[in-house]
């Protein structure tokens, strides 16, 4: 498509800012509407696997991500006592590195700077107030009063996506998996030079993930009742209680957890939009369309792949509807495969019964999935 488009990206998270950068670099006119007033309060940190880093290279920010993160290439598996069981080299996609740990706020700054430098306009503290798609374009009014007509509106607006509710009502509400993620940021131990995963017969695993030269995070997943919330006065003690059976590097990290306010507790929910991910000129992408559990470290990677493939599809097609159809045909099988395998791994690791279909998926395993996901997306 050679004519510049006017695009609204609803949501200034990892996927939304990646799309804004990719489109603005191609000469499209891009507005980003972000409900938050700033991008700093974004949780702990994440792993950028090689396929995500390949996207970062494509939008020109790979070196910036590596500079503020911690590049690594070997996953270390330990038993609960901390003895090393295996060291597994991580595959690469093309000439992208194997993996990078990065604080979420640092990644947000990199991507926001890139989007603005490319020419996108990022509007903070606003969301969609009204949206009307007449087939030829989309009329949008934002809550800050800004009104404009767009050729395309893309919802990278998260697991609670307002645009998904606009398109489908309550049909595809987030489904709580029964599990929650506990994470806390700590000073990086010198020996943690890649992800260290401690697992065994405890029906639990704990991970140490380096996210910068100075920082790492401790993470674990446990079954939690629907209404559970950590005690704000003793969340650090509750985390220690859950990981009491672990020794070695996990125990050493736990000894540093002294502030209950530092513990981040997040319910793990899943969204599967079984209907079309694009309706007219409104598109759902990332967690708005296919939120998954964190067990393959691919949630953000799927979002940035969605973003880059959408930009490429708009390059290749003659019309917006043709581009959206091509984009969804490419993205749906891969993203839903990741979602299904990630959920199966969660169930396997926590001793939850799996279905026959999940058992078939689990034959691929995490190492096999890593090799699949460094193939072209």
C-alpha cells in the first residue's frame, strides 16, 4: 500500500508502541492513545526471546534494548536444592541474539522514544470515548476531546481490551486459570548470567531472570483461589512460605526479600477471541486477542510479532481489508499454538490434569517450542 494511512493505536504497551514505530517509519500517520499518564509503572521485567529481538532489530531498537537489558544464551535447570541438572543453549532467529532480559519500564522508554522519533504522536491519559466504523473509515473521539477519522484502528489495549468489548461485548472475557504469578526485583547475583530455573517434585518452579547488569527478578507460579490477594503487610513472608522447599540460588534470593511492597502478585488469565480478530477496520492484537500464560515467555513476543506482521501486511496489500485478512491468516495459527502449549505447560508443571490434546502438545516440550519459534513468523 503506497498511500499513507491514518492509524490509531489504542494502547501504548509493548505491542502498541512497536506497531506505532513500524508504521511511522513507513510514512503512515500514527496516533497512540494510552490511558496511563506515564509508562513507568509496568511491573517487573520480561524475557525477550530471539523472535522478539528479531522484531526489535526490524524496528531499529535492538541495540537500545541490549544496552539497558541483560543478554544471555543458556537456560540453567537446577533441582530444588540448587544443584545444576542441565544447561540448555537457547536458539537464535537469524542474526538476532538468543535472549535478553529487560526491565519493563526500560523497554517502555526505548519503544516510546522510538515511536516519537519515527513520527508517531503518543497521547497519554486518554482512551476511546466513541468509535464508529462506516466501512470506509473509523470516526473516533478520545476522552481528552481529540476527534479524528482513521483508516485503521488497532486495539493493543490489553487483556481487558475496551475495543474487544466494543466488538464482542462480554463474549471473550478473560478466563482466570486458577494460578497467579509472584515476582520481586532484586540485585542480580553475579552467578545469574541467564535464566536459572529450579524445579523438581515440589509441583512448583522458581526462576531467577537477569534483567540488567544490576538487577534480576525472582518469579514463581502457584495455584490461588479466585479472590486471593497477598497480605500487604506480609507478602514477602507468604512468598517465602510458598518457596520454603527450595535451596541454593532460590533460597539465597529469598533471603533478600524483606519488603512486602516489593512483591508483585498477578493473576494469570487467558483470552481467546474465537471470532475474527478484525471486524471492518478495527483490529484486536496482542493480549486483546490471544492473552496466554507466561510459561513460554512468549506473550510480549507474540504481540510484537503481531505488530510487525501487520505493518508488513499493509505494505503488501492493495487495500486495508485485504491486509487485515492476510495478517490474521498468518498470525492466528502461531499465536494460538503458543497459547495452547503455554497453558499445557502450566498444567504439567503444577500437577493439574491435562487433556489428550494438551498431552500431544507437550510432546514438543519447551526446548522444541523454542526451536519452532525461531522459524519465520
